[in-house]
DNA sequence: GATAATTTGTGCGAACCGTGAACAAATAGT
DNA sequence: ACTATTTGTTCACGGTTCGCACAAATTATC
C-alpha cells in the first residue's frame, strides 16, 4: 500500500521540533512565569521570558482566548511611561488535589498561581480501607469541594497516596498502611469523577517535596531533599529543579536506607532501616512512652522536653543523632542546597536540630557542608499543594493543548 | 538614555525559543542519533528524528558544510526502492579525553561516534603530585596523543580526576589522594594545551557512570548507578538518562554513606562509611593480607578464593554482605534499572555477587526488586570514554555553534 | 529485457513563528 | 503645554519545517 501522505512518519519518534513547538514552549514560559511569580504586567513578562513585546502580545492574547488568563486595566505605578496591563489568572480555572492518608481523606481546589479556593477533609477511624469505599468517599468529597469552589473548570487532578506509586501507570503498587496492593487508582477515579482533566497519582512524600520545592522552604533551591516522618519515614528528592522518579517512580524511599545493619527489625522485612531509628515508635519508646500512641504523643513529648525532663531530652538526643547520621548520608550522596524536614521533624525541629548538626559536622565531607537544614513551611498542606502542582504540570507545559483537550 | 534598538532585552533570560532554536535542536537530534547509533542512512535519520526527508536533507547538508559529517555513496541493501546515502562522521573531528589518577595519567582521542583513535598512559610512582608537574605532563601527553591520532580538529576536552570536582568551575575542590586543594584545573590546562575546544573537568566515578550509561552496561537503562572501588569507593548516578550533579557537582559520593555508625574510622573524618567496610583495605585485612598492598593484592585474593581457601572465602562473603547492604540502600533511594560494578567489584564480581544478592533479598523493598546488578563492561577505559562523552556534550547540543566557535 | 512497484532525494510553495522597526498611546516631570 | 519615557500595535522580514509533486534509483515480475 503506497503511503498517501507521501512522507512524515510521525509514529515512532516525536523528538523533533517544528514551529508549533516554539509556540508551545513560549506559551509555557509565559504561563509558568505567571504561575510561579504571580500576576505580572506584560512588560514584566518580556523581562522574565526574554521575548519581545510583539511576541508577548501574541502569547497573552492566545492564553486569553483559551480562557486561562485575562488582562486587568493598567495601573499607574508612579514611574513615567505608558502603564502596562496586568495579566492575571482566570478565576474559574483550577486544579483538583486529593490526598489519601491512613486516617483521613482530603480534597482541595487550587487556582492557577497556587491560591487555595476550597478544602475539605474526611476523617477515618479504621486503618484498613476498602478500595471501593475510598473511591466513593473521594468522589463525594471531590464533588463537594468543587461546589465549594464555585465549580471551576478543572484542568487536571493530582492524587497523593501513602504508599508506593507507579507514576507512569497511576497505580498504587503497595500501600501497607491502607492494605492496598496494585490498585489502579487513576483508572478507578476516572470512572468516579468526571470532567476533572487528566488524573495523576503520586506518592505523598514525593508530592510534599515538590510542594516545598515550588512554594515552600526549598523555593530558592535547585537541589532539595524533603524528609517527613511519623510512623513511617518517607521522602522526596528534587534534583536540578525536577523530582527524582527512578525507573518506576518509586525513588525517594529514604526511610529504608540501612543505618544500623544489626539493629531492629523493620516492617519492610529488612533490619536497621533508618525508619526503625528515627520513626515515632523508636522515639516514644526511648522516651518511655507507649510506641503505639501515634502522632499526638509526639506533641506531649515536646512538652516534656521543654519542661526539662531528662528521659525526654535523652530520647530526643538519640533520635537526633540517628537523624543526623542519615541526613549526612543523604548530603554525601545528593549534594543538596537544602534539606527540608516535615512531619514530626518539623514540629520537633527545635528539639532535634542541635543533635543533627553535631552529627553532620563529623560525617559530611567538608566540601559538601553548607547544606541548610530547615523545617517545612507548608506543613500538613504540602501534600495537597504538591498534588495540585503535579496536576498543573501538563497545563503549564502545553496550555493550549490541554485546554482544547478539556473542552472535548 | 533611550534604547536605540527599541526592544529586545536579551540580557537576563534566554529561556524563550525562536526559529533558530528549532534548527539547533534538530541538528542536535540528527548528530546525536549518529553519535549514539553509529552511521545511518538519511532515511534512517528520518525515522530516528521524526523529521521529514526535506528537513533531514537540510540538516545533513548543514552538518556537512560544518565539516562534522559527510555522505557516502548509497549502497543497495537488497530491498526495493532508491538506496539512501550513508551519513558518516568526518574522520578529523574528535574529542580529547584526559584522566588524572593517583598512579597514572592518561590521554586519549575519540572520534565522533565513540571510536578511539589513540591512547597513551604515563605511570607515576609518587602519590603526591605537584600541580605544575601534572599540568606539564598532561600537556606533553596530550600533544603526543594528538599527533598519534593524526592531529584531528578537537571539538572539546574532558578531564577526569580522582577527587571532588566543582563542575561549574572546572575546579578540583579536594583530591586527598593527589594532595590537591582548590586547583582550577580547567583554567590551568587552558593555558597549557591550545586549540582543544572547551575544557570541562569531572569526577572520575561520575564520568565512568556516564560512560557505562552511554556505551556500557547501562546502555539500555534510564536510571543507573555506577559503583567503583579500590582504596576509595566512588560512584555516579544517572537519573532519567542524565548525570546527577547536585548543587556543586559533588553528588554521588556514595563511598561515604554511613552503614555502620559505630564501625571503623574513615579517612574523611566520619565513622563507619561504606568505604571502610567494602574498600580494598577492609577486604585484604579480613583475608589476612596486608591492607596496604593495593589493587594487585585483590587479584591474588580472587585466586585464593578460587582455590577454596577458607579465610579468603569468608572475607569475600563478609565484604559481599556489606556491599549488599549499601546497594540495598541505593536501590531503595534511587529505584534504578541497573547497578554497574566497576573497579575491584568488576574483577571480583563472581566472588561477591551471591552474598550481595542474598542481602538484597531481605533489604530491598519488594516492588523495587528487579534491579540488575552487573559488572562494568568498559573496565579501565570507562573514565576516558566518559570524559570524551562529556567533551562531546556541547557539540551534540549545538553542532554549528561549537564548530564556529572552534574556528575563531 | 521491459514494465511495475517501491523507496528515496529534490524543489517549491504554504504555513507558522519571533524579530525589530516605526508609529501611536499613555503616563510623569517640567 | 511640552518633553521624556515606557509600552501597546502593526507589519514586513527572515528563518524553519511541512507536505506535495516530481524525478531518480533500485527490486520484483512477467
């Protein structure tokens, strides 16, 4: 059969660039500049993107036609010259973010630019969650929160889950805390919630890392490591501004680096995982408290330490030392700008940081020192923010394409 | 002062794309396809790049004009249809690769496509190397090897060094084995060797990782970890096809992850670094040999083990166990496709791998298993190959730009 | 050995994109 | 009111790929 179109294979490798790629890339530049820096004048956009006024005019008008942004009347800023109109996000374009935790499910709606429009959280008591129940709960939660937000056009959906997530498949491969195994969460949700754009699923710690990197404590860092823990310890790595995924998207399981080969048994089947030394169970046990009391007990432990109780202080020093040992390893491996501590390491930051720093002084290679160790500034909302950022990613990379695919 | 050119800031952000960017990107596609897949017909290039015949014709003619490639007469391949001319690398375009080891200095010339044209190695006896001497030695070695190769046009130079290298500055920040401290090797070499294009300096293990990823055991892997060791233990990480650098290019110091917090003192000042358990000193000591004997002693140890000597076997089992502990950590963190073992872990691969695998079975999170552990296939030439690949990187990204900057 | 089928190179117009200059508009300062 | 300054608008221009029509070169078939 002769090829009717004569040439243009188009099937195997879409790596090449054409004129349209230039337009897409520049639209992405403009919309990303707005998303990450907030509303800007057209003049500012020229400076941020390096495009000429003529070109920015075209990009903005195209984004306006797509309904993504609009221009506000120019405001005089006191300097001479014709004032430039302010380009702002449309009010009815947003992303849906969903968080599946052990003890709660949450959903939120974020506008372009990162502003939260609505948030709802549903507490759960049981730890084992039936998949069908979870899907149904997420569905009603999503519908409610979308109504709260004024039913905006949803550009994409991001889901954060406690467990290993195969990102390319949007599948939860293993989530022991939920009792889930190979759950195709993306597909299941696509049937439950409609008109919510492309659905992407990610690990909660990786999403928190993404959030802190974009809008949190790692905003100015190119290379960042996020570490969070309560019962389990998870993390995420941002390398050169982009999340580290690994082969299947499982990268960042830093709770299971071996720090003490002859130490305690870990739930994962290994021995001496970092998690067994810096997790909340080890901390509470060292402090003479009930290891099963969970996250709330940590707050009482901070109080005890504040009051100067010796066992509490010792427990924190020991835990801080182990924290420092692992952090040293991470710094030597990744050479990051910043390490962001979330979860109980954020609330207990003041009680732990000295022991951590002491350990770093001997264990980090001298030229690699200088990495900042800071607490998370987004706290518990990091997961939802990161899920939203993941959902925005496609729209930012190809604004017109995703908009036209939304309005089928 | 009014702006004479009216607009076009051009100074701060060169992120935007124009028509010329498209051409550059597509030229890069074509040349890279040739570099990594070997000579291809124009028709093949259409398939690899997704460009049309018209476009490929333009790209090839431009690369030909720049002197990078030429077309060979078409050869009939037995199938019907007009035969397509074969696009091949010019014979006189090459990269210079230099390797600065503790006990030797080497230089080599590689043609586009990766073929080695010439190689020379200069042994050294003393371990402390004066910088001036090293520069002079490298200079003569480079001149000699370039003459051997027929004085090709050098498109770029890559230097691999045993030590921490600040890649952006082309500076050796710390190289204890050479006794170097903050040596601006790139600048110094630029004065010594002329007409060798842009000079880039990198860490030897990172370059080996790059080499194995491009042309070695990690060729088909997107995510790869390279591990090499003799006295010191180094490594490099390829994430999503690209080398992990970290903030200053120091990333990948996996010899200094803490595996045994109360273990032996490490030369870096820390305690229980992986290097202290899997380095050659620990191995020889366990086998009852002289820890200071160096790399040659390892070969005799393999012999002892082959002959069934118990202490040798025990030493290898113990070392293999520690090797497995660290590799498990790396897999849990990075979720790689492949782990490539170089240095003495390549020569001793058969004696170590069983103990490593045994450890992985309990320590790696189940969904992360399946990472292949394989020996390096480039062996000792990995560093030079990686250095050449680093040198090629610029030319592949912007062929015409670098060629015109070469012919000043 | 001639013809058909197939594959590929070549040439050219069309479409798309950003540039940059000229001009107009809008503001502050004098 | 006038000038300086900054910015939006318009438009011709150069650069790039695409896709078609045609020619060229090879194999398969009769």
